[in-house]
């Protein structure tokens, strides 16, 4: 039985390749992308070229044929340098590709997975103005018409929407049935009646696009229903359970990046004639940060390994997401303090990591929703 953090040769090579890409290709552009709020098209193309947009998609469908755990490694490595890049890869893999692999017909998989592996970004359109944590209060409607459907409604806070070529849209085909009417649809960009609306101006992860998606009598054929009509709630819940491990990896990677910056700075910054790393007060802070990072990584890796082994992982995923999002915020905050005054400026990367960390407690299930999931499990 291997220790959780011991990687196979293949995993180690994969991790180092992603890490090298993040340091050499992403790092020089992070600040500019944060300021403009736009992820560079050339870098998006490189994510596809590296195979990072289809890590665990089988080779038969144009993917890398890797594991879910490798997807988690990629998300973590990217987040050390740019959490925005990390979440683009995360949502595309753990929500869009995962849902299509599990629920798609053979025809849907053959049509979309190779494109999602090559050059088509995926977006997951569940949230609405009135349905965030209460995802099943969604008001987007799917009206049946001669066996096909027409979708009308507004989706909010949709990650990757500005770049997406494929939207996984959740709409209610039978409101009288409540959540049992919710159905998942595959809708391509350019479909009549689908429009990507306002792009949000955000506190953090600014290079990752978050937009509203407007559906106005948008026609969808029955061939583009994902899963069964009325089973969309199952698609949503089961996909988000996996997605939470991705967010845990993002927040763990963010914390690792912040700790690395703090360690390096503490060794070179001198006060009263010696590096601040030699002062016990700073050492204690760094030690606590390292403990937090290690604990978050262990919880995240455990949840991912459980998922790959086909074992129950829902509680572990909720725990990892809940804890890692706290760690991301805590460690990034401490890193700013280690840097002192300059840490509060945009000249150093830790202020951005601190801003990026806040979303971890909010998206893909708030911290309170994770607490509820965990409490239900431990109370039986």
C-alpha cells in the first residue's frame, strides 16, 4: 500500500510537466491577465496541446487516457502559479468532460469528447439568480415540442462562458414535478436563442471568465438531452461531488504557491541585520502554513484516490473542499503578512493569491453546504 502523497513514475512525470508549463509559460502573463480579466488565447491553446483539457478522457475519444487523480494533480500545479488557469481546466475536466463520459450516449461522446479534447471549451450552466445553493429552485424552462425542446431562462456566474463552445445547460422540463423535472441539455455556442451576456468584474480569479448565459426560445433536439429527461438533478449532484475535489486541489495548490513565495522571501528579506526567517515568530507562521498545506493535500489526494478506486468519496470530497478552501484563504493571508508592506502591493504575487482564495468558500457548494453534507453523513 503506497503512501497517499507517493506518486507513480507516470504521475511524477505528469506533475513536473504541468509545473514546468505553469512556471515558464503562465507565470510571465499572470499579472497582465489579472489586470485585463482575460485569459490569453495562445495559452488556452497550449492547455489543449498539452492534453490538460482531457486528462482522464479515454484515448478512443481523443483524450489522454489518464486518471481522475492526474486531473487533480494538474489543477493543483496550475493553481500554484495561477488559480484562474486552474479553474478553467478544473471545470472543463471535472464537470463537463465527467458528465459527458458518465451520462452521454455513444453518439454524444463521439461527437463532443474529441472536440473538448482538441479545441472546444466546456461550460457548466446550472446556477441562476434565484438558485445558487438551492440549485433545484432553477427557473429555466424546457418546453417539449414534437419530441424536441425549447429552452428559455437566464443562467448566472457561468465559468468559462466567454470561451465556451459547449454549454451543459440545466432546465426544468416539468415544473409540476419539482426537481424531478430537471433535465440536462448539451447546447453548442451559436445555437439560435443562446447568448453569452455580461462578464462579471470579479475580486479574484479574474482571468477566468464568469458570465451570464441567456436562453431565449433556444431549440435543442432530443438527441442533445444528456442522460434521461427528468434525471438532470442526478447528473448535477453526482458531477458536483467530483468537482468539489477539483476545487480542493485548486485551493491546495494556491496555498502551496503562497507558502513557496513566503519561504523564499523570508530567507532574503533582512531586518535588524539578519533574514526574517531566523526569527521565531516568522518560523512559527511558516510552520503552521506548512502543516495546513500538508493536511489539505492529504485530504484532497485521499478523496481523488477513493474516486479512482470506485469507492464512496462524497463525504471526503466535501471535507476536502471545505478544509482546503479555509487553508487557501488562511495561508495566502499569512503570506501577505510575511511579505509585510510590499505584500499588500501588486508588485508581488501574494496579494493576487489572497484575492483568488476567497472564491474557494463560495463556488461549487458554499462552506455551509459542505458542512450540511458532512453532518448528514456523521449523524447517519
